[in-house]
C-alpha cells in the first residue's frame, strides 16, 4: 500500500467516526416511536448510516482483514439495504443498529484511528 493510499483510508475512518457520532446525537433522548415519528431525524439518521457504509467500502481489504473485530461486511450490507431499499426498511432492525451497533462501532473505529496514526 502506497503512503498516499495509506493516508487516504484514514480519512474514511474519520468520516465513519463523524457519521456515527451524528447518528448518536440525532437520536439522543428518543425512543423508537419518537425516532420513527420524526421525519427529518429519521431521514438524517438513515443518510448517516448509509454514509458509514459507503466510507467502509473505501477501506482497503488488508486493513479490513487486520481488524476483523469491525463488522465490515455487515456495515456495507446495511448500507446497500438502506440505499437500495431491499424489501423495505425494518424499523426494529434499524433501531437496534442505532441503539446497539453504532455505539459499539464507534470505540472500535476510534481505536483503529489511534492505532493507524502510530504506524
């Protein structure tokens, strides 16, 4: 991996962190019903989940392989499902992603960022 591409993928990690933080801020203090009822919050949250997955597609395979603790394939598959609307969007699954998966993902991404700046 060239120094330029090594540097570039770190920007995508930064983006993923920013998008994940937005998801958490947008949904803070909401329950699932409140989230579903809030059109703008719902749409903004979905968009940021899509963007997390889009950024993940730009992480090199060797970086993904070196960090199997991050569910890269699931992140990208979720992005594809949200963008293409395969079989509609299940709000229970979406809420679970927001409440459980994103808060678990954020520290993993921050750790990857920290580790990558040391090397």
